[in-house]
């Protein structure tokens, strides 16, 4: 019997596995795909401080960014730049493989092509049944690191995230572009936004193009990518079909149960403002490893003993998530007119310096609160809500 079975070999799962293996625990990682890191569905933007915090090699960095150009519905734009942003575009496939290699070096075992189908918790351990071979694995405890897949959650009493959006994204060769672009508008991506992140890999210019929206993400992606392609002077047919994914934007009801913890996307731990999950995934993996190391050592693996994991991530991330969700609910109701008013406000008023003073790629609460506290922004938001109420 293993001490821990980790379901999923993404960043959160592999970091958890490595930390527990380094502390002498017997760890098995089950990955449903045939290799680590593929297929990739991630923009791969993180704050550069993550490289020091989680001891990541800077060779994974493909591009640096200190800001982006934001576009409104009417075609006006404003650039926002700040040294505080200090974001990097990473090789996501390389990140996953690096973390898995480190976990294997620490003693963790990996099984590929092993899709977990059932997680059964008993009084003395956890039994994980896989689909293809029908093989069962037993462990003292289990970590759900299976991304935005919630097939185990109801049975384990963890619940589901309250909010999802649809996302669509590709990483493809694309002409050199000068900066990250973010586009808003009800026609582009209702309740969300679209993006284009330029980078170079193996000295070839590429772009990660995607969007998240409340509906029809594939059709909206095709329309958005055609606009980008025509502007760049390339055939839209050269942009491949996007990978589609449901994106959680809030935590599950509970991230722990008897002998079980959920980390990263599996716990709904993503930034509600952008849907980015790498940083929160690594952070939650570290916290899960700390909790499980102590619980395994004491052989106390009931829900009450594992509750400290959720208490810790709520202490670190709770305010960020609450403010981010509130900000997202407000932003999702903005009309195109209001979005354009905010773009214009950023161009001519003090909003742009405010953003540049408070911006942080990994931590959004300060910027969200600063924006909502700006009198002109509040007036625009209030008018949107008032128009919506009067139309009911």
C-alpha cells in the first residue's frame, strides 16, 4: 500500500508528490494521458516571483511582460504597463515535465495511461480503480489533482464550484506581435474576455490565442481569431481548432474529506478575475503536502485532521478569491457602452496610474479594490446596474 496516491500529473499534483516523497512517504501518481504535460491547455502566464518561491528554472521562461493593451467593444484601446506586473510566459509543457522529473527523482512513482474512475474511502485507506486496465491501487490517502474534472466530488462530499466559464485556446505559429492584447465586449466574450499572448519558441514567433465566455466559446474563438489573423496578414485557416475546456472560477464547497484533499483546479482554486490556475495550484500543492506530511506521520487522516489544509489556503487566498469573485460579478454585468467608458477613462483620467501603482500579476485584490473605490469607475458601474434594473 502506498501512503499517497495523487490523481493527476499537472503542476499541483507533481509538486505535492515531490514534496511528500522528499519527506519519506511512498507516493504514486496516476496520470490518464500517456505522457506528462500533453495536451496543453493553458496560457502559461505567471508572476515571475513564482520562480523563486517554487524553485523553478528560468529556462522555462519564453517571454517577459510588464503589461498589456486593453481593447473595448468599439475598437479603442489603452496600454497599461507597470514594473510591478513582472509577468512571464512559460513553457507549460516544460513546467509539467520539470516538476514530474523532480518528483520522480525524489522517489515518487508515476503510472501513465491510468485514468482513475472511482475513489472509494474506507476506514483503513483509499481504493482507486482505474478504467482501462481495471487495476486498483490502495493508499492511506488520496490527492485529487485532476484539474477541472469533478467526477469524484459529489460522492466524496466536496461539492462543485459555483461558477464556470467556457474557454477555448490554441498555441500556434503567428507573426511577431508587439504586446499582449486583451479584448472585451459582449460580442467578443460575454462575461469574459479574449486574449493574444505573443512569444517565441525555438526562435519561431508564436501566439497563445484564446478566450473565456459564458457561451459558444468555439464559435466566438473562430470569430476572434479571424480578426487577429486578418490584422496580422495571415490566412485564418492556419490557426488550428482550439482546445475547449470548462473553467472553474471559484472554490469547491469543501477541499477536504476523510483521507482526501483536492488541490489546484480540482479544488476550484483559480484567480476569479482571469481564470489563471498555475500559481494557486502550486501554492495549494505546497499547503497540501504540509498538511498530509503531518497527518501521515501521526496516522490521523480523518476529515477533521485534514481540515487545516483548507484553513490555510483560505487564510492565504480567501480574501483574494472573495474580492476577485465580487469584481467578476460586477464586470460580467457591464454593457459594451460601460466597457468603452472605462477604456476612455483609463486613457484620460487617473485610472491608468492607479492600475500601474497597484498591479500585481499573482495578486489582484488590491487592484480590484482600488478600481471599485475610484469615483468615476463607481459612477459607470452604478449606471450599468441602474439601466439593468430599469429594464427588468
